[in-house]
C-alpha cells in the first residue's frame, strides 16, 4: 500500500490509474474517551466503492484515534482485496510514522506496526 500526504487543497484528487484512494478521518471525544472512524474507498474515476464508520471505546488520545482510523482503513482495504492504494489523511503525524522504516516506540507504535503489516 502507498501512503500519501493530503494535498494542500480541500478538493479531492483521484489516484493514478490502477490505484484506489482510501480516505480516513477520526473524531475524538476527550470527555468520554471515545472516537469515531470513517473510511471511504474510491477508484481513479472518483466513484465511491465502499465506506465504513466505526465507534471505538477507551481511546486515550486523539493520536490513538487517528492511528486506529488508519489501521481500520488498511484492514477494510485488505478485506476488499485492494492491492494498490493511496491512503490519505490530514494527520501528518500518523502518515509520517507509517512511512518511517524504523520501529515506532511512541504510544501509537503498535497501531503503526499494524498499518505497516
């Protein structure tokens, strides 16, 4: 899977021919330690092929919420049989950690490991 940084524009841009684009986002409720992840899959034409949202309990931080959303994006993509994808999000921290070849030792390290695998 190819991880891509979000473009500077608010406008969605299609992936290259033969790839899919997976966009994900997370919302985090600090009072209840809950998050909601949303994932959307599109082809190079921009057609929406699938979408999913999930609620997560006992989430300690917004960074964990973002990392879990990225893991969910990868899992759902794998389950759909998507082999070539660009994964896009505005969470620069999660994307950079996922692109880094070294082992991540932060609190979201286990999630980053799952994304890479």
